[in-house]
C-alpha cells in the first residue's frame, strides 16, 4: 500500500495491475481441459497399440485389424477436436461454468485463435505418436524409449502452445520436466519402471508432470486472487447495520456509497 | 495543472479501471468478487464508466443466465494514464514541499 499526497491511502496501481495479470494467467481450468485432451490422446493410443501388439503376437487377426481401424478413427477424431469450433465453444462454456462463482477474466495478451500452423503442429504431434506406437508395435522401438521419442515432438509442441496461449510460468513446467525426464532416461538414470510396468514410463510423465503443473498453477492462482483482493477489496460488504441500511437504500436508488 | 478526472478519482472506479487495464475482458462476478462491492454499487460505477466512454459493456446470455463482460476502451486507458501521471506530479510536488520545510 502506498499513500498519495491527497491524504488518502490507496494501493499501488502497479501492484493491482501486476496481480490482476498474474491471477488471470494462472487460472488453470482452460489448461486442465487441454491437458485432459492431450493425455487422453496419448493414453488411448498407447492402450490400443498395446492391444494391437497382443493381437499380433497371439495371431488374432480380427482384433488386430479392429485395433488398426480404431487407431485411424481416433487419429481423425482428435484431428477434428483440434480444429473444431464447436469443441472450442464447449471448452469456453466449460470454463465459464467452472469459474461462475469466481467470475470470468481473460488475460490481455492471450491470442484467441491459434495460427493454422500451430493447429497443424498438433496434428503432426498426433501423427508422430501414432508412428511411435507403430514402431513399438513393429519392435523397431522399445517401449521404454517411447517417452524420450515422444519428448522430441511433444516438448516443442507444448512450448509453442503455451507461448501462443500466454499461459503462466507454471505451464512451462510440464514440457520442461517432461524433457528433463526424457534426457535422464536416455542417460540411464534409474527412473524407469520395471519391465512389466514399462507402459508407465510414458503414462506417468504425461499425467504426472501435467498434473503437477496444473496444481502449482491452481495454488498460485489462489494466492494471486488473495493478493488482488487484499489490494482491491473495498470492504463495503462488511459494514455496521446502519451503514448496511444506507447502502441498501443507495442501491435501490442507484446511488454511490460516496453520495450517501 | 488540469483538474483530476472525477470519474477516475473515485476509489472503486479507479480499481475497476486499473484491473480492466490488466486484462482483455472481465465479467461482473469477477469485479464483484475482488472489489467486495454490493451489486447495486458496482452497476452504478460501471454505468458511470460506460457513460464516460471508459468501459465497454457486452451483455449476453448463457442459457437463461445473463452474462455481462467489461473491457477498458482506449479512452479509458488514456484517462487512467493521465490520472496516474497527475497523481505522480502531485506526489513529487508534495515531496518537494517537505524537503523545503526540512
């Protein structure tokens, strides 16, 4: 708080601006929805690839072909999700619903529509992961190396997405930790799961680091909101009974408290 | 020095404008939640800011529930910047007077 020369105490406007921006950029619901979509893509692809592999090993041709067809349908479905305006509207409505009580706020710098080349990158990222799953299936790539393989494309795509959506500092944690995890795995650090749980080498980093980033973002947004309220709250609601009566009278007459 | 803008000078309106200057858009509930004003008073302040051309109001419906969004206009941003420049000038003048007295 700073005191101006007019004799009144008022919060520093730079502080109000700073905490408004920080709060707006740290709200994680929009990010959470995208996280669910990306995680779902990877999770379902890995799951179906595993199923296809099992079908191939056990020479179960119908199951194998069903898995391949399902993978293709999934690819087209997620591509549609990435570019669909209806889905964008749904995400918007969901965001509004989640923040109904707290109110809606959109950061000033956030770009509303992603450039086409960024949307194309998302499609490429999905295709790349399907290729990766195929390589695992054909045994050209071991499943324990799928995470570093995935990181080669997922990390830059996430960095671009985060940059274009102007998310807060917390969002950068996801690709950074995911990238570090891949490097550590390649360097032979003992952070991989045992052979029977190798699938978790990709599932856990994707789920875990994303969730960690979201949780940090959420905690930070609560702190930013608390800071912002401490700077801006006029405490009009906490008044003695006489003042409340006067405020209610003023409300009904459309007057300001200052005019009472 | 020109007179302070009375529209901007009021504490609640000053906070509304400052917060809106930091975001693209904010809705009624956000301002209500952070400012701790009554609904009537917030509406009254917004109305004054809108009449002065400092804030744009966009009303829509989310199903049957009304949703009102606000954004600061370029005129509002100019008024806010001018106000803070004036306050800064007054503060410097005040500090100068204190030094002279010392």
